[in-house]
C-alpha cells in the first residue's frame, strides 16, 4: 500500500458496544477494507471515555483516525478486520493512563 492514510466511509461507522469498538469500512489504493478501533484508542485520542458517543468521538478525530488506519493497514495480514491500535497513533499513550497501553 503506497498511501499513508485510509479514506474512511463515514456512513459505515457502527458502535459495537459488546466488543467496545467502532467498526467501519475504508478505501486505500482502490481497495475496500474493514476496520475496527477500540474504545481505548478513542479515549487516548479524545482524553474522554466513550459513553454512548463512540461514533461521535471517531468522527471528531477523523484525520487522526484515517492516518492511524493507514498505519494499521500497513501491517494487515489479509485475514478479517484490521484493528486500529494505540500503536498506530501519532501521539504517545498518556503517561497517567498506563492501563490503556495493554
């Protein structure tokens, strides 16, 4: 993949409360992929826990999320959904919240 970001289809965002993640589809290099970003990552981006507004948090941080999805896709193994993790963020994990780095 030559692109450094994924173009997220913002109409596909789904709050999967049971798995504590927001799922979505996006495109890179003309291919469509499925992604998920866990609540912990959204909390790291926004400095607030998703509390019924996980999709809104994802939309609020769309630029960072598209870049992080691009980094996640670079290590994609071709099986299932690509998970956007804290390691895919530009910023470091908050020092006062080491429990998020697991």
